[in-house]
């Protein structure tokens, strides 16, 4: 069935602040973990992948979205981001257009990989709620709630 993809309860609450109707019922009925289990960085990761995993895990933790359910997407994101940086460095070194063995100009295979990895990274970020537009909405709501707590809007 076409339509918007459902968002996790924490993300909905952060984005909208107050939920009404079906959204509130869905949040109330959403299963919750009995205890908070934080995913661990996989041991098989390279140094660069671990760095990316920690970076994105810290962002998710900051917004309260770091859960064991997000671990597989977080692993994909860290791997894709590390590969993206490696391929982008190769493209910067050799250029977008290279010469084939028959001396014809062709697109650099690393350039193709960079483009495909960009798409995968964008999908992972959207899945985790880390796209720039969703983070901007979350940030605006957090600022608004902080101002309301500080009595900024009171007379």
C-alpha cells in the first residue's frame, strides 16, 4: 500500500511534540524494550568503519534514537560511509574521467561507486530519521520546548 513510511514512536514524539488520535494510540501500543540495551560496535569493522559507527551512534544517542532495533541500519550506514570516503578519495586522486586499457575515455569506476553509495547512505539516513530536514524539525521542536520550559513565552 503506497503512502508514507511509518516512523518510530520516539521520532514522531520528537518531531511533532504532541500527538493526537491514531498517532498517539500507535505510540502507546508500540512495544518497548524492558530495559535499554545499547548496541555495540561490531568487532569486524575496520578503523574507519568504527569511527563512522561511533559518530552516527553518538548522534542517535543524542536524540534518544540509539536502540538495538537500529543496529543493523547503523552497521550498514557506517560501512557505506567508510567505503564512500575511500572511493571519493580515489576519485579525487585519479579524476572522474580516466583512460581505458584501449585508451578510450571512460567514467572512473570509483565515481560510479560513489554515486551508488550516496543513494544507499541517503536511504539509511532517512530510515534512521537523520535526514537534514527531519533533524531540522527535531531541533526546532527542542528549542521551542526549552523556551517554553524557561518561561520565555510567559507574560
